[in-house]
C-alpha cells in the first residue's frame, strides 16, 4: 500500500496562492529606519573619488545628488525652496535629522581625496556646509 503524504511544499504553495502576502510586510520599514541609513558602502553607489587634480566635480556632484535624492536626504546638501523647508519639530525628528546629516557628511568625506578632505574638514560642520565648500573650490578653479 502506497499512500501519498501531503507535502509541506504543496501545502505552502496552495496557501501562498490563495492569500498573497500583505505589501506592508515587505515594504514597511520600522519608523526609525531611514533609506539613507541602509547604505553600508557609499563607494558601491558613487564609484569615483573627487580629486583636485583630476577634476570630475560635475560628474561627482551629479552622482551624489542622484544618490541623495533616491535616499531622501537631498535637502541635506541642497537648500529647499522657500516655503518647502520643514524644520524638525520634535526631539525625535531633530535626532533623526542630525543622524542623517552626519551620514551624508560621511558620504561626502568617503568619496573625496585625502587632500580635499583636509581642505574642507571643519569641526561641527553640516553636510550642506561641506557640500558648499566643495562647490566653491571647484567653481573658483573653473577657467
């Protein structure tokens, strides 16, 4: 006598097809998780290193802006339009803003040469201040 045991795979397949997983279970991140905090190595996204001698500022800046926009931190390097600014209103929002700004600042520092790093590095700098210092250096060097 051969009996056909019910296979767990068959059971899972039939239950999967009758009730698809809720989109919330796959796309919802915890409230304290931000897309920018999920980047473990910025060099995987911005593969060029900005250097003073090998001027690729426009390319580097465009790649950086795209990355910042896709990770919802564009406002940390480019000032929002008047009326579009949103200051953090709670202590939790302020802490997240500071964390995100430090993350973007790390991205900047990790994608520039050591010479540029030493040129723009200042204590307690924001990402936007570092971004603007780089912009000023390369705009001043245009011929």
